[in-house]
C-alpha cells in the first residue's frame, strides 16, 4: 500500500510500503533491512516518494502503482529521477526453485521453462554447484526493480542503483537474512519547493 505523506503522523509508524509526498516540504522516512529503499523525485515539480520494496513488492508491482500516482500529478517520465539504495545482493539472496519461479512469473510476467537461453541461465541461475545441489537460486531484486522501472518508460540515465549489499556489509547495515536482527536502516527523502 502506498499512502500520501500527509496521512502519516509525526512520531507514529505508518503501516505502508510506500509514501508519496503530496504536500510541500515533506520528509518521507522508511526503514529497511534487506529490502530496497527506492526513492523517486520529479525534478520539475519537486514531488518525492519513497518505497520499501522487496520480493513481494516487486511481485505486486508496487513500482507501477507508484508511477500511476505520479501520473495523476502530471509527472513526465523524463523528469522522474529514481535511486535504489543499499539492499541484499543477488549473491546473498538465495531462494528455492518454487519461490524463484513464482517471483519471475509475477514480477516479470514470464514463465521459466526448461529451455532457458544461455543468457537467461547466466542472469537468473547460480553457477555454483553448491547452490545447485541445494536447489537454490540467486534472486536479483535490484535488477528486477530496474527492469520494472524501464518498463514504465523511465529513462535509464534517470536511474541510479547502489551496489552496496546489506548482507555483506554487516558493520554498516542491519540484515535480517544474515543475523535475524530487528534493527533497521532509516532512509529518507525530502522535498523543498
């Protein structure tokens, strides 16, 4: 669910996966562990938004839903800037075959078949024999988010993706998948008009 920033109350947590800045001079705060913080800014109107986006958010097309809100405010795709913050890397996000196939089907609207091309195998399946023995696959959330942004006609030059991994950098980030901690990173974007 994406809500307008004006509906969240100072000092209270709001149960939502996204905030859309619908008023001037709003600070939008979200917290994440291994999921991606994704920030949007309209460079013309200075409207901003923040998403907490992981596997389930990508499957539910949260990016597409947020872009529809920007459309209602008259945002041009050429004016929309996007930043994907630190999140778990594909090397550290391992899922079983069923979860992997369901994600690919829902998030990318495609079915994985036995006859994958070499490129698809390289992109979506691990080459490690250890992973294959466990029937685990590497899930690349950042790549999928990037592809969803491109499918919404956001220019690639307007998208920035952090290469920092929350799982790998244990002294800099809190990772649920690594340590089952309830600590999180706070992420924010602010708009000044």
